[in-house]
C-alpha cells in the first residue's frame, strides 16, 4: 500500500507572513488534498532569540482567512503532538548524541568569545574541515578530556562533521529534478545549541521523520541547506525515508530584479504580507492584503498563478478548480514576477464573481469601519449588486455606495448651475409631486414617469438626469440613477430632491 501523503508548513514565528510563505502553504495544501493526505502546521520556534510575540497567532489567522486549514497543528493537536518545536526540546538531544556516536557529529566547547576572536583573526572564518582541527572540540581533545568537560556540564554545542573527502549529495527535487551538491560547500553547522535547543537543521530532519512527512515544500532560499539535511537523513534515518523535496521558485520584485521583500512593498506602495502586522518590538506596522481590501479568494487565486499555470489561458480559479487542476509538474522553475496591478485585477474579478450574499459580511465590515450604519441587509444586498462592477478593493464599496445609507455631505452643484433654469426647477417640483403619489417605486416605473414628464415639459431627459443624480448621490458617479432612487425609496428620494432644489435656489 502507498504511504499516506503527509506534508508540512514549518514556519518560524518571527513576524508577518510574506505572500511567498502563503504560496508555500497553498501549493502544499493543494498537493496534499489532491492526494487525500494530511497537511501539518509545525511551528519552528527553537531559535528563542528570534521569537516574536503574536507571530504564531498571526500564522493561524492567515491560514484561516485563506481557507488553508491544517489537519494537525499546535492548536488542533494530532497524533504527533506537540507541534511546536520548543515543546519538543527533550526529543532532539538523543539524535544529536547518536550522530556523535556514529562519528557524524562532535562536541564543540569553544566559547562565543573564542569564536569571535577567530572571526576577527581569520577573514570569512567558517567552522569547517579547514578549521575544526585547531579548535576546542571532541575531535581535538582526548576522550578523557571530553568526558571531564561534559561531566562538569561545560557549555557546549554539537556540530555536524561534514565529510573529510568531498562527497556528492544528490536528491530529486519535485520541481527542479535531480539536484547535486558537494558536501565541501557546507560548514560544520551547529545541530544542538548550548541551551539544549536544536537548531533548525537538526529539528527539521528529526521532526520530518517523526511526523512521517512524505513531501516537504519550502522556498528556494532553503536549497543551500539541503545538503546538510540530506547528510543528516543519510546517517540518522536512511535516505530512502527522506521526504521528497519541492523547492518553490522565488517571488520576484515587479521588475524581476531579486526577491520581493517587505521593503519593496513599502517603497512601491503595496502590501507584501497577508494581513496587517505590527512588530511588538518596534511598533512598526505593515499593511496586509486582507486589510487593504482583498478577498481571500482573490489573494489565493493570485498566489496560485504566481509560478504555476495549467497550460491553458485560464487565470481565474476557485479553490475547487485549483484542487482539480493544480499539478506540481507545472510549477515553473524560474522566479515569478509579482505585479500589484495584476493582484488588483484578480480582486476586481472576484468581487464581480462572488454573489452579494457572499460579499455581504466583508462589505458590512468596511462600512462599520467608517461608522456607517446599515440597518437592512436586504437593502445592502441590492446595493452590492448595483455597485460591485465599480469596485476593485473592498473599501471602494464605501466610496461607491455610502450615499445609499447617508445623505451626501455636499452636492456638486457647480456641475448643474450653469445650465439650471426655472423650467428645470419646475420639472423637479412636478417630479416631487408625481413621486409622492407613486404607488409603485421600482426603477422601471420611475424612469417611465420621469421620461413622460420630461416630454410633457419639452425637456430632454438627458439634461435632467445629471441634476437628478447630483441631488441623490452628491456627484457624477454611481449606478443607473433610477436604480438608485428605487433603492432609496420614496421618502428618501423625495427628501433629496427637495434638498437639492433648495440648494439650487439659493
Ligand atoms: N523553519 C523554516 C522557515 O522558517 C522552514 C523551512 C523548511 O520548510 O524546511 O521557513
């Protein structure tokens, strides 16, 4: 029987989640769910110096917002709990010691000060094959000396001993195919730190093994770490048990020059993080796609096609379609240029595509943020349908439709005054009377009576429509004016015409 597919997203909780991180989750998730597998969220927080309060909650919330929920996680639990590496501290030492016994790792007693001195003495100092024999470690000390130091609890780390003869390490990456490395390219990385915590390199290998991970998707920036990981796999658990790696191509700056960073977003005025993030250490705030007014459907869709394409012209994909069409083979090998204009396009398409019912909670939210009270959901549903074509980001709904819920503060009278005359004034006085008496107040009836009255007054409806719009809306925008009047209802429409006339008369 084939092994059950198990994948993981293994972020370090150090800040807001970059859109590239969410894309890693998405590709992981799609692959896993297509194969009926389990998707795990593992928090890699063994570097306590980089720990940031709130970052883990932020990750959970981002995944929930995007609809990419893990099957096992620190919050959800699962058969391989705990899923937070800081709570698994006791597990790792055993494996580090096992590597020492096998001669694949060694104890190093050099103090941070001693290493600093070395760094000053030797340019580009690396703890590796070329230096380790002159440093303070179990390769240079006698067994008795090592035992004594360990018995006295002398602070020490455990380092991997990269092979003396260069070895070629190769593995088949799901995206790049066969990848080769020379072990001599890597230094003797610390596996277990002086505080007893593992480093990322040891913890990732041990946990991928213990959690029975079958495929590991991660960003291309981790490719240089792969030789150490493969080497550790080889000596701890056997290469045949190693997960298949998939190193995802980078997301590039809009001009294609290098990896897209948070700073690029700040410089060019677009979000790079999934949601708003405030760094608790510096209080620096960064805006996210969610708060900018993106729909999760659009955000996910935009990420899916950043580096993947099913070979057709299709660009809009729902989650169900992605689950059907996504394939790892079609992930591009090269980096994918980010375009904010394209992201906006996706959002506009998704606003048009989603029903008013689906959009309702988001729109209520943006109205609430502006303290605009929407009493009746039924009215808001009609409004959403009337204006959604005109909205790219969710807050655009406020601009495009707040006049439905509160009278415009000012009227753009200047656009009407030059052509305003008594004849038109009288028309609107008549219109008030007619609308007050109307028994039906739907757009069609209102338009019909408006046009009939215009004809009777020998006025062109076109000349009357603009003042009418300005009276109702305040400016030269918005959907079909009779649709607006119908939604406003008789009382409000009449009130606004009266207000408009009184302003025009003065
Ligand atoms: N903890 C690593 C990170 O912060 C995970 C890399 C991996 O997936 O192996 O991205």
